[in-house]
C-alpha cells in the first residue's frame, strides 16, 4: 500500500527502505496507529496543492512510501507539536498494541 506523500528527506526515505523501517499513521497522539507497516520502497511524487483544510502546501514534491501492512498498531513517537511528527529509532515491544485499533 502506498501511504500518500509526506515531506521527508530523501536520505531518510532511502535508509527506511533498506532497513525495513516502520511507518505508523495516527488520528491523535494519544491513540494507537490506525495504519502501520514496514517500508518496502519509496517514490518522489508531486503533492496535492492544498491540505484537506484548504491550506496551500509549501513543498511541491514529497515522499510516498510503499509499506507492507501489519496488524500491530504502534504508540505515537515524535517531537512535533502538531498532528504530524517523525521518530527515528528502535520500536520496542512495549510500543506495540494488541492489534485492536478502535
């Protein structure tokens, strides 16, 4: 499954596909991920011109990850103050949920 485009440095995308890094999408920081998987590949894609809220994007191109889906939701990691954040590091067994994302 392709994740849609994200503003991620190409260096991180290349490394993610080499090591099988996780991508986990969350509705809120307090909830387990609703979609997650390991990175198999990536591509540089043109982004939509505006976010769902109508705000124009500042970056014309982004990284679209191909992930192999897993059924193990993950806890939020990242330092971002907004709804999006990045985390580069190990995922421990305590970060993994039960498989029920509701």
